C-alpha cells in the first residue's frame, strides 16, 4: 500500500549542503499567520483551468497511490475528487500542518504502509512519480529525496519506507536522520516563489516547455475553451490562449499572446488583454488595455513595470459579482508582491 502526505502552505528554505534547517530558522522562513489567512497559495490558484494541487492529486492517483492526505492552507476543496484513492483534506494553519503531517506519517508506520511520499507542495514539477518510486525501491535507502534538474537543488519531496523510520520529533527531523538517496527529476521545475513564476508557468505551458496543458479540447490550434464559455462573434482570440469555464468575452474584445482567462471571468466591450493572466472571478471593464499583467479581482500587478494597483472603481476592474462559492480567497498580489520585476514572455 502506498500513501502520500501533501502539505500546502508553510514554506521551508534550506541549503543543499546543510540538509535541514533548525526549528528557529524554519519558523522564521514560514509564511506568517496573517499572510496565510488572507492569501491563496499559488499552488491552489487556477492555471489553465486547474490548480497545481489538483494536478498533483491526479498524478498521485495515476501512480497508484492508495491514500492521499492534503494538509494545511487549502482555501477550498480541490476540484479533483480523488477517484480511485482515499482522499482526505485537512484545512489548518501553517503552524499546525507539519504536526499533523508527522502524526499521519507515524500512523502510516503503524498501519504497515509500504511507502509514503511526503511533499511540501510549493512548486510545479514535471515529476514522473512512477519512475521516482521505482528508483526508491531499487536503491533500498530509507529515504529518497527529489532534486531539481540542471541545478540539482533539493525539492521538498521525499519517498520513505515508514516501517524503517525511527521516532524523533517533527516529520522533517525524522526524514533527515539518514542521508537520502538523490533522485534527480528529469523534467521542468518552477518553484512558484511569487506571481512572476505563476505567469511564467502559463507561458511555458502554452509554448510546450512543460507538461502543463489545458485539459479541454482546442476549438482551433492553440486556442482552448472550457465549458460554458461565451465569446462574442466580433471578439478575436489569437493563439495561444485559454478561455476558462463560464467566462464571458464581450463584443470587439481582443485576447492575445499567451493570455489565460480563468473561470467565471468577464471581459467587457472593447477590452484588449495581451500577455496576461486574469485569475478566477475577475471583471474587466469597458475599453481597457491590459498587458504583461496578472489581474485578480480589483488587484492588478504589472510585471513589466513592477507596479501594483488596487482599483477602487468597480467599473474598471473588480471581483466578479457572481464568484464561485468555493473560491472566495484572493491572491492579494497588490499587498504581497509590490516589487516584482520580470521580462515579458515571448510570443509563440
């Protein structure tokens, strides 16, 4: 029997040589309670129709994982239903998440679980889980840790045999007792440290630099449209572009250059959206020109100029008036990422 423990929210930062941080350093590196309460983790934000968390759960199912525990700052239930696996969601604070993860790992040991995957989900990685599990079995180490390709920096992903672990404090201390086998992931990795990386992930998905794709049909080459989307005949959608579930695009709009419009957004008359990500439940008003930006409700982050704005006028941009009930948490780009700088993505 295989299990997975996926911790969402609390960050850990460590050097490749030092192995694991001290408790004090780990606490300083963690997300503050205030930020956790008001911000959605980037791995829970819709990207081309589904969050990184949803995709991770699906990958775990495909790899034959029997029990999946998702613990931490999960602002709403994942869209993935966990079919074929026992899926348990535990929403809790950052401070509580690692304690519950430790309890789950020890419970796995007592239950005779053959192998456990432990993930601090803060990055998107094209990881072949079946290959990683096979690597772990072949090397016979108590713990295997995944490393980023090329840079070979450690990722927050471990595979372990719970029956061979010893008691000893928190889950990271337990996993760090022995020198792990090093599994170098052969694929794309994006650490999603800030919204610039989220935007880069979208562009890399459109341009086939990673395996992330919209999981809907293309209405024409390079243009994906999800269920319930409505696009006026006079609007132009230039590939590559993604139009999400329930999106409405009004007359004379132009959506172009690696733009993704996520679920339940509305783009009003004559607005141009270029090289941008419009996050779920966002309204864009009449005659706007949005470029090189991420827009979330009434927050706009321009990635080319490093400017953030909170728009007070609801006629310009705002949280959509009919948001999905399970997605009422905002990314808060204006307050958290005011100094962002990034070069615009190249058009494919």
